């Protein structure tokens, strides 16, 4: 989903526009201090920093924040486990489509279990 089509970012900006930490925090319902802490815990999360240390999030940064939020707050990963899954590229999909076959669902479950056991 492009950010422009995402109602959380219905701010009139283009999909690829930079967004401040306040805009991201409000849209994703995550406190700004949590976003700053996640920058320390997830080296791959590196929003642009301009003069005065003001942060500007690109669309790929926002997608990463959404992934971290999903793993930590909805799927029960620890920060260490989420960092490991993201850095290895083994992040499970957020949902298995209803139309997928049994084999696809089982693969998704196996993937999640393997990631959980590596923690």
C-alpha cells in the first residue's frame, strides 16, 4: 500500500514525501520517544537527520517502523528477536491470504516457528 493511499497519512503530501517524527508518531500511534529508542535498537532504522537533529522519515523508514511495531507489539517478539528477524530477512508476512492453499499457510507457520526458535 502506498503511503498516499493510506488514510493514516492523509496529509496531502506525495507518497514519497519526507515526514517528521511527529507525523509518523501520530499516524502510527507510536510515541516519539519509542521511535527514537527503536533507532538505537535497530541499526537499520536510520531516518534522515537535518540541522538541529530533526528527523525525517522516508517511506521505507515508515515501512520498517510498521514492521517493528507489528513484530514487537502484536506478534510478541522481543526487541532482540525482531532485530534478528529483520536483519536476516526472515520477517513473517503479517497475514496469510484467505485464498492461499494449505501448503502456503503451513509454510508461513513454519517460518514463524523457526524465527521464534532462533531468538
